[in-house]
C-alpha cells in the first residue's frame, strides 16, 4: 500500500525516526500523483453520476465521477476505516456498505442525480429486492429512495481512484480498547443495609443491581461489599477492562495503596478486592463526589427498603460477608434484559448462550426474526413483520388498546388479535391480555350474562357490502347537552360497519334524516333495511322515503327479535363501551360515542377476522398507538409509494371481501350449531 511506510514510521516510537528506501520510494510516487492531480469537477443538475467502489480488509472507499465527452472527471471521494465488526463483513456486504456510507455523506448528490454503480459484485440482486434478511435488507430499504442502477465494470477507468483512496485509508490501526464503567455505593443504617451497582457498557447500555445484605455490617464494610459486588457482577460478563467509581474515599484510597489499612476486617476485604481485580487486564479505580453517584446511591436505598417486585431492576441477596468466599444468591430476578435479548445478541453479534440446548433453541427460533431499522421484527401470518416489544412497552400497548381513545374494553382474544394486526408482538401476548381483562374492574362489572335461546338461530348474511343495514334505537340515556337522550344505530350486515348518532327526539322524520345523511349519502342506496316495529320506522316519512328509493323494509318479528340480532348486538356493544368509558357525570355520554364507534370499526371481528374498516377501505386504519410506537408502515412511509400500495390494496379488495364472506358463513354455521344445541325440542317436533 502506498502510504503504509509512513504509517509504520510514525508508529515506531521506540526505534527512533529513520527514513529508509521504502519511504523515499513512496514519497516519490506521491509527488508524481500530486504533480498531475485529478481536478474536481462540478456536476450538471440531473446528469447521471458514476460510483466506483474499492474495499479491502480494513477500509472502504468510493469515487463519484461524471463523464464529459468520454472523459471521466472526479466529483467527490469518500473513504472510511472499518470497525472491528465491519472488518468481518463478506465482500458483497462491504461493497453494499460502501454505497450506504457514500449515500449518507453525499445525500444531496444522490437526491439530485441518477447514480450508476460500476461494480463486479452482484449488488443488483443483493440490494434490488426485499426478500433478503439482516443488514442487506436494512440497507436495501435505506437506498430504495434513490435512483440507483448497477452496471457491470467493463473498463478500469476511475476504479484506480477508488483503489488509491482505499490504500491511503488502510493501515494496521490499533483498535480503541472498550472500557466498562462501574458505579458502586453502600448504605448501612439501623433499618438495614443495601448496596447499589450500575454497570454501563461502551455502547451505553445500563445494567442496574440492588443488593440486600442479610447481616449488619459497618458503613465501611458496606462500601467494601458494594465494591466487591461490582467486581463480581462485571467479571461474570467476561469483561477485561473496567473503570470502577465509588464515593467512599476510604475504600478508593486503600485500594490505591494511598491509605494504610489497619483494621483486620478491612484488610480481609482489601485482599478479596485485590483478588478479584487481578482477574482483569485493566482496572481503573476513581473516587467521585456523591452527587455524581446518584444512581448507585438510589439503588442501595432501594435494596434496604421494602422490595417492589414490579421494578425493572435486578435485586440480589448477599447472605453473608464476601470475605467468607460465598457466592451471591439471586433473590428476585426482574432484569432489564428483555425476552428477545438472546435473539438480538445472536442476530447482531453472533453470541449464543453457553447451554447447548438453549443455544440450539435460540438458533431455531431466530429464523423467524430479522432486524429492520434497528428494530427486532418477527415474521407474521396476517402481517408482514411484527415489531418485538419489551415488558414496559407491552403493558402500555395493552392499556392503550384496551381502554384508550381507540379502545372499547374488548375481550382478551379480540384485544390480542388487534394488537398483532397493528404490527406488535411478544410471546405472552394472549396471557397478558387475559390478565388485563381479568383485572379490569369495569369489564368485570359490566360482563355479559348469557340466557337460554327461545328458538333456533337463523343468521342473516349480506351478499355484498352496504346491501343490508339493520337499524335500531338505544335509550333513553341521562339527558345531555342539547337535550340528547337517544342513540340511533345502523350496522351493515357484511362488513359489520357501524354508524351511530345521538338524538334528542326519535321521530320518524329524525330517523329518515339519519338514513339519508349517514347512510345513503355516504354508502349509496341499500337494498334492504331491517328494523323493529316501532312507530319511527312504520311512520309515513320513513316508509315514503324508502319506497321512493326502492329500499325494502323488513320488520323483525316481535316474538323473534333475533331476526335483527346484529343491530341488537351492536347496541349492546355501544352500551357496554359507554358504561366502561364514562367516569363521573353520566350526562357526558355523547362525548364518548364517537370513540366507542371508532374502536368498534377498527377492531377485527371474529366472524370475518377483519376489522370493519379494512373491509370497507381495503386496509387497516392508522391509530394513535402506531404514532406513539411506530410500526413498519409508519416508519417507512413514502407519499408516492403509499399511493401505489393503496392502489394495489384496492385491486385485491374484492378477494379480501370474498374471503371474509366465506369465513363469515362458516362462523355462522358453527354459531348456529352451538346455539341450537341448547334449544330443547318438544316431543313430536319434526327433526330433519
């Protein structure tokens, strides 16, 4: 490599500065290059630019050039030394990584010009499709916004420039040693003794431990116990270089041999600390003010207080003094490490647990996962990729979906399906949903009570969306602002879409206005409407309006209200949702009506396995949960691509509705069989 003699000469600090033949030869070549420099050229807006790539084991470089009258002129050069992990990338990934690095640095050029990548690698196949996994998938998504094409290299041309840059960038650079930070503190009092340890990795990951001591040490012994506990915990990770900080001036100075140790007990603790420190390649011990050790101090106070089992902190127990060479015993293991941590470590760093069976399980399980935009994602059956979430975020998602602005206190099965439909996953989703519903006081108080059916069930099925609507009334409610006391509810029999409106009066004209403005003007003229025999539906305004549009009115039998059962069920759903939403004054129910209806329309139904919103518009709605915790479709949003995808979804909406119709018919057959089993036939009844 051209510049390597200079690098070697500068690094040889112990042998003195000696200019040899190799240095003189390299210097002559550099003067030759400098005497005929490539003049940087300014590109013309919109013209294609050519990117040449060069890589070796230690560095990557690229040369961005333009062509003018058959002559290539350089525009920009980019180079970078590879880090430890990056040096182990395969050759094709190094070339792809070079494009990504260049695109990030020269983003204005990539946005304003078509880029032609000249290479001998099959980068078009690696980055031109989205069925790859790992880093290549992430890079393919990142580069998809640019106009990049890949050309096979037929002539050397500007490739020499990229090769020269990578040679000048390379070198045997000594990697920076990764040092872990350890903060320790001990607190002893009459109420108990606690220790706090905070470990910070070079990447910024924090691991917090609170340790409770089951004996009564002095304050200095407690500080030594914390110091030794920190060494033991960080040693278990295999780390070789640490910087341990304590606010105990006595412990730090005794360890550094600046203070003489005379107490027999403290001498034993000092020997134990030195024994543990000898297991590291590098140990730096520092004294810090108490104000800079707040986290470890808080952990020590937590350990000696009443334990809270819901805290995301590992709490350990020390049964006896550390100088007796007894190991610490885990008292309560609620760790910041999430369920997906082993999979993340395997996919990102190739690290597996020592246990062979567990390692084999992680390998097999990781086939269902990949990393997209620094997020661990799992393959789904009804959703392309599900973002894996940890314990804290999972609890937040459950509460928001169950009782938030788009929640109507659904059951556990519906709640779990809805969260997965929105693109989230964790392995205990179903059980957590059941626990949440079981603990919800409003869900338990307003639980449904089933009754024996009076007759066989005959489900009504609509052959196509917006063909049959069921309309019913709900109320009276406590009088609200505007004298609102009633709700008129309309439900479409195929998609299960609900329209509802609060009314002050339930006259025939009011119902006619609702039908005209809420249904006909929005969804077209229906074929039939199913209602009860109330005067609002048998009155002249309603009947005349329907007959004028050719709408059939089917009245439900008074003896068999189940013939309009879907409207009755919708009424019950709205009523239960309002009961669970309202807190305090009951006359505020109209304010929550839209929330309850929206939650119903965006929740998948058991009969169709799709939400009413998806069956109407061809795709699931974006709800607030996806803004707070972004999913893949919100992360990778593009206006142009979104329009194309919506057109694609509309192309297959017919197929989606046909599948939903078949599932609904099968669901109704199962429901009818289960329903009829509970109906006792009379003797001599005809059975077919």
